[in-house]
C-alpha cells in the first residue's frame, strides 16, 4: 500500500538539511529503483523553486510499504530525523486516485 510521509522541519534547520541531504536522497533513490516511490519533495518556505536562505518547512514522500509499521520504521530512520531537521513526522495510508 502507498503511505504518505509528511514531515515538518525545525525552524532554522537549513544547514542541517543540506548536510544530511546526500544520505536522505540515497534512500529515496533506492525506493525509486525498487519501483516503490510515487513522489518526494520539500516544501519551500516561500513560493520559489530555490528559496535560498528562507529554506524549507518540511517534506512529503509518498512510497509503497508492506505495512504501516514498515512505513513508520522507514520514516523514523531518515537521516533528516537523525540530523535534527525534522521536528515532526506523520505517516498515513494513501490511496492514489488520479492520475
């Protein structure tokens, strides 16, 4: 089943985010290679593709996992969690309808 991982960043965590980004992206690329990633991306703090020092307010990842527990375990092991980027992570089942 698909699961939505919605994470909210700690304020002023841009430097931590950038430092942990290569490891974070590697995990996403692994999901993509397995055909289990629907989409992933950050929420810019301002309406811009490159928000610069304004940074980001969080992330959204929609990926396939065997269970809620598996999705939560995967999300909890994210390098952004370990680096202190994410203040809160919520995992919910997701049903893709369109397109």
